[in-house]
């Protein structure tokens, strides 16, 4: 049953090693990132899909075995598994390049057991080779925080990045990766977030031109903004900071209700849109760009046995950058 993480709902258990089905790979997990979506799964903000569930969808490991029809992957190859576990390939979304919106998609760590474990299975078509420049721990947060951040940047529809003014609201795992991409592309980044010691300090270290509290107004109008914090009350504040024609992208899978606001805030052809999941193309393009920059993730590691503590720390905004479970 979903429960608040303070009650430590995750338990260490011995379970049979999963067997890869046709088209799947068995992966030995080395590291798994901790994401706010794991918190939503464990605490029940997302509907229950599989119980008991092993959460975790930012998995870095090595291929241990292959099921039928998945041969051809070198054993021991280092790979990543992300949130999008599989898609149908046949629905109107899959057939129009929008597999992130697939009607019957499966999700790692929600509808299929994830990476807070020693072993996981995943379809061979949905894994990502990990670029050599990243070690396992560094790479883990790239697989959701990074990919979703990348898609959020894409959905801002900014074309001329040089000198563009981008706002980031909430500065955890996704924010700290996104700012590095945006800055490498030449944007000026304005970060509004709570926590002077951790999140605001990290934003400054990573080159934000302005850092303020969540509801502080940036000194210039923004061309686009992304909200990574799951708090709907930020939406009107971010709209207020947005220039005419600007896009406001909501990066979370869950957000508290958005309060009513005056039409003025969205008038001027401002656009609000959400990000839902990612396509495999997002993942591949992001990992290539992340390796070229190269992105440096700031991580705090926890042993697998401390998965509850990692989720509690995430819930309390106590992690600077991203939390990662070190598994082997
Ligand atoms: Zn589909
Ligand atoms: Zn995630």
C-alpha cells in the first residue's frame, strides 16, 4: 500500500532473479537514481499499478543475459534504463513520433519493477548505451532528471539560445542538469528556488545570472520558463515573469492544484504546457549532448538499504543535486 515515506514503506526482500522475456535483457544494477516520481509512486500520488513494486527508473548497470530475440548485445555492456519501459508501437501517438504519449506505455518502477534492486529486466529496444565519460553514479541522474530536463528545454521552443532568458523554478536533480545544457547553448538562466544553502548555492555555482526565492520576481522578462517543483502555486508567479509569447513548461508528472489567476497573466500569447515522459530519441540526443558538454552531475549517494532515507531526504529538499542509490 502507498504510505508516507516517513513510515519507511520500502522493505529489503529476497525475490527471485527476474528472467528476461523474449526481446528483453537482464541487467545487473550498479546504481539507480532517486526521482520525485519514485516518491509519487511510493506515497500514492500516482495511482497504484503494480503492488508490491520495486521503484527506480534511472538505472545504470551491465547486461548479464539476454532473452530470446534480444541477442546481439555484448554481455557486460554498460547500459541505462529510463522511465519509458516500453510502448505499443501501434497507437496514433506511437505512429506519429510521439511515443511518449503512447496509450498503453509501460513505465519502469511503476508498472514494471525498477532499479532499487540488484537485477532488472528491460526491453532491448528501450535501453541506452552510457557514454564512457560518466561513471555509474554520475550517469544515473541523467536517465530521468536529465532526459526530462532536456525534453522540457525542447518544449520551450527557444530556437535562438544565445542570450535567451530562461527561468528555472525548483532546482533539484532536473534543474541542475538543465542549467548546464542551457548555458552550454548560450542562454542566460534565472533560477527561482527555495533553500539558500543547497539549491540556490548550486544554481550560483553552475552559473545562473540571477538566483532568488521561489516567488521572487526575476529582474528581466523571461523568454521561457520551466517549473520543476511540484507546486501549482508557482504557475501564476512564473507567468508573471514571462515575456509576451513566452512558453511556460511544467516538468513534473504530478503537481498540486494551480490556483486561479487573472487572464492578463496568460494573455499576450503566453503558453503553458506540460512534459509527459520522453521519447527514446530525447534520451539518445540528450546523452550525446550531455557527453559533449560534458555535464557534471552533483550527487549524494545512499546504499540500497537506505532507500527510505534517500526518499525522505528528497521529500525534505535535503539533497544538493541528485540522490543516487549505489547498489554494486
Ligand atoms: Zn503506442
Ligand atoms: Zn523520474
